[in-house]
């Protein structure tokens, strides 16, 4: 459920950014559009950062398993 809400939030922000940036005669709509773009960029950066952290954690766990196997083979 949380993932679906996030997806709808991202879609909503995208639509709001598009509508806000399309009407260049109003300062308020430009500000709303720019804020929506900034929020979308932050969400994307957070997602990429989480993926990188997951990969790093997986690599650490794999390294520990390899070292444990080597240690067992030596004895």
C-alpha cells in the first residue's frame, strides 16, 4: 500500500510540475512547478542512494561469507 501511495504521489507531483511550468505567465505556478521538480529530484536521489547502500551491504555480506568459507577450508 505504501508503494502505491508513493507512486501516486510521484505521478501527482509530475503532473503538478508540468502544469505549473506550462503556464509561464504566473509566478505562483512557476514556483509550484519548480518546487515539484525539486521534490521529485530529492525523491529520485534518495532512491538511488538507497539502492547504492543496498548494493554495498550485499557486497559486505558476500565478502564475509567468502572469508568464512576460506577460514573453514583452511581448518
